[in-house]
């Protein structure tokens, strides 16, 4: 469905993988043409935008004055530099999660967004899954009273051997917690407030996908427990859960239809059109989600409880 104002915009999709496909499909479905696809080694095969021009470097696409939106869907190590370049060029940026691989880079991106004329949103797409969005709205309306505890699971079969190799390289992906469990960490932060300490335990083995249990303590006494597993046998269906316990009740995910990538793009486009920074997925929340995820990674490495800086 074409949105009002969409025709005044054109997008660049940076990255040739699954997320690039998802962003391109969302933009085209909203009536925002994808004019450029950027990938250094091969022409991205964007099914929704077969006529997109191919560039091997982002600057080639940024030289096109028609381009207003940049979707960054590359491996995480490149996120910060690409986002800062696009913001400095005056474009609006939809940046795949996680915002960066280090807190310093995340804060650099956030600072660039503060100074830039364009809008930045980090694509924590789980915030736009209807079931998750509905649950957060119900909790905000008092369905459980004051939230006190969150329990989340994210369970997946192992990626195929010929999948993205960078994911299995912890120095490039951040590992399971930073790339995968960060979705549920972000949800827990949204529900329980300011995180103060993190403990993470490996449940068996090591390597990307091996089960990890993360406990997050919050400033007002709340607690979250996150279980992430991404090495289950082939054919195991992807499963998630999110339960919220408050002082007057319990609430949990319920089925709700909708396309989260299209909803994410629609919301971001609304922010661009209104000139208002995203409240539904604020940049500060993306920085906090990374901060907690990195603390969990440190806890896995050391076996210690990690206290977060004030």
C-alpha cells in the first residue's frame, strides 16, 4: 500500500543478504522505490527491486540526489561507519540491529544522529511484531500492574553450513547474545526499565548457537531471564515466548497477524515525514540493548556477575 509522501522518497539498500531482501520488499510495498543496491562483491538479487542500480560503495549511491533513505543491512562490524557516513550526507537511516559491536561505536552513531538533519532508527524489528507490540501496549495500560519479572525464550535450529560465515565468527557478529538474544534483552529493557547487573551462563558446549541463559537485574528490583538457543536439530521450528509477571497478574504473547518489516518501514517513514525521532524504537534503547548484551558476553567469558555503569 503506497503511503502519502512515499513518492517523494527513494531508498538505498546496503547489503545483499536476507535482511536486505526484507527491507527492499518493505520499501517497495509502501511505494518507496529502491534506486540502489550496494554490495562490494556481487550484485544483490533484490526480488522486490530488480531494476535497482548496483553500486560497490555507498558513496556512489549517496551521490544520487534522489536518494533520501538508506537501509543498512550489512554484517555488524560495518554498521557504525556506514550509518555515520549516511547521516553526514543528510540521509535518513534505518540501521539493522545491533547498532554496533562496541558501546563506543554505538555512542558514536547516536552522537552523529543527534547532530544530523536526518532521522536514525535502529531496526529492532521485534518491536514491530504485532504480538510483541500488543503485549507491550497491554502492559503499559496496566494488564499486569507494575511489571516485576520477564521470562523470554528464543529457540532456533542451527543455520545451514553454507549460511553467513560471519555470524559464526564471534569477533564479527558478537556471538549468540549480541546477534540473537539481543531481541529479548531489548524487550526486557522496554518492560522493566534501567538494567543494573547481568549474569550469563552457558548451558552446554560453546560456539554460535549453543544455549545461553541470561539474567538481568533492574534498578527498581525487576528481573528478566532470557534463554537463547540456535543450534537445535535441522527442521526444529523457530519458537519464541515472552511472559510478563506484575504485582497484579500475568500477560504473554498472543497471536496477531501482520508484516513486521513493513510495519517497521511504515513507522520509520512516518518519523521521516514528521521530522520526529522514533519513540517506538529510540536510539538510546538500541545502545542500552547492546550494552546489556555485551555485559552478558563478558559474563559468559568470566563466569562473573557484571555490574553495569551508572
